[in-house]
C-alpha cells in the first residue's frame, strides 16, 4: 500500500510543478507603440498607420512615444505625466489627453482611449 501512496504524491508534485512552470513562462502581451509626431498645422498629431489623427482608440496596453518638438503632458483622471522628447511611457486602460508643455491656444489637444 505504500507504493501507490508514494506514486500518488509524486504525480501530484509533478502536476504542481508543471503548473508553476507554465505560469512562469506566460508573458504579458507586448505593448504596441503609438507615436506623437510634429506636423503643422496643429503642432502635434498621432501617427496611425501613416496617417495623422487628433484622436485614437487602441487596444492596450500601449507604449506612447514622443517624437514632437517639446515635452508632452499626458493627463488622465488619476495623474499627469511628463513625456520628454525621444522617450516613451507605457499606458494602461483609460482615457488620456495629450498636450505640449507651454502649448499655444491653436495647437491640437490629442485625445487617446486605451481599451
């Protein structure tokens, strides 16, 4: 009777370790990159598939990259983050407004929804 009990414990341990190994190899989905670029008129735009837009709705998480001419302010209900030129930040689900630091009144306010 001791042999089946040991075999049962061995199988149980192997299954438990197998579950841990498969959980350890699971990775979060890679973040897609959304780029903010400089273009007149309006100063800054989202670059989406080669086209310029002031609004974007994307499935997240995403990485927002700043290729504009100045630091950007990325505002949500919870926080305000600064994004220097040439840098990127990761954004989770939510609604965001993107504007430039010291922005002129006729420049674009970009609206981003991450689903």
